[in-house]
C-alpha cells in the first residue's frame, strides 16, 4: 500500500504545475501577449487535481470558462494550453478557442464553456450517451455557485435525476459569482439542498485538501458507475484573484483575502509532504522540474505560428456546398 507521501507527491506536482501556469499566464496577459478574457484558477487547484485522481482516463469532464486548471489536471499539455492562450496554431484547439474554450478529446476533457450553466445540460447528454451505450464510464461537470440560479443547470439536473444518469455535478463554490457574494445571490446557504428536488444524492465539503477531495468525489463516481444515479456535490473553495484579469476584486477586503490564503491548497499540500518526511530538496526538485516545463510552454507559445484562417474554415465552418447547374 502506498504511503501518504507517495500518493500526495504526484498530486502536489500537478497542483504546483497549475499554479505556476496560471501565474505565468497572468504575466503574459499583462504584457499584452494574451487577448480577450482570462479567468484564473488560482486557489482552487485541489478540486481539479483531486477530482481527476478519482476518475479514469476514459471518463468525461466538462468545465466552465475557468478551465485551464481542470484541463491540465486532466492531462492536457501545458504547451498546448499556453499556446491556445496566445492564439497560436500549436494550441489545444489551434488558437481558435482561447482561454474560455479549451478542448482535448484524447484526455476526455470535453470543453470549457462560456455560457454560464448552459454546459450542464450538455454534460447530462454525455452521461446519457454512456448509459444508452452501456459503457462503464462516468461524467463530471464543474460549475460555479452562480450557475445554480441558471435555467440550464436545472434542466441538466432534472434530466440527470429522471434518467439516473452516471454524472457527478460539482459546484465549485468560491464565494463570488463575478463580483456578487454568495449570500447576496442565493436564497439558501447549502446548495446541495437543491439535490432533493431532482432525486439525486448530495455531498458538501471543504475543497482545500486534495486527498480529501479525491476521497469524497470517488464515492460519487463509484455511485455513478454502479447505476446509483447522479450526485450534486458542493465544494467550498476560494479564488485568490479577481473574476478575470480585468477584475481588481475591490468587492472584498484585504483582510478577507489574507485569511483565506491561510488555506491555500498548494501550500497545505506542500506542508503535508514535509510532515510526511519530504525534504526541501525533494520538493525543490519537483518544483524545479515544473518551472522548466512552464518556461518551455511560454517559449513555445511565443515562437509558434499564429492561428490560421484556413484552419478556421475547415473546423469552425462547414465547407461550402458545390453549386449545381
């Protein structure tokens, strides 16, 4: 049986990889190398990594526009991810999707979605496909707490509960829907109380410990695989940056932010490894390897060819029909 350190080290590496990816993406955005919107996952890494550790390679994962961390946790190359942010042809969707629309079918990552709550019904459709085809798979769909007030969320939940679909619906409650605090947007404090209306199981827990996330999500995934139907999970977390790079986050105090940073999931995982016998040298080797990987990703993104118009015509639009007569 693996020790806690043996289990945690690869998870810490993936969390640190996401953290450094997002920090360098923020730097590149500030330098004008990335255009459009950029929604960072800093502070929520334990959820993406812990959830992925509970899944298999052939499972399906859906995410909102805050999708970089989940895509990397799922196995997307940081090079393909960074190049996509830069709008380059070497990106995961060849520079045509940008920050909010990552996609990697080989990793079972079926997209980041820009329409709040709309992708929940799409994920329910993927879960229906699993059940209809008799496959041994599960679907996980992430969304923020703000999405639970959106019609697409309720439609997806209703179908998932009605047909007992193999899906785990994960609400990443990071306390703010854009700049609106949770207690100003929800009539209930516990989002999982909504699960009863759809006949599905529910779970609610803190999401700063990656091993704890893995354990709790694994229970819901097991239920889904075994025909027990869907689960609505609410994971309490916190984003350390604004809603996007254009958001200074002035709706929350510095004291609140600093208090929340004491539960930084990356820092907690690192300290747990030290408590389990890892040395600074051990962790330094992991972190140095990540730094090198991120540096290579930024370099490739900067040097790659921009997104190409011919690719857009081949992949975004259907080819024009030949004229007859």
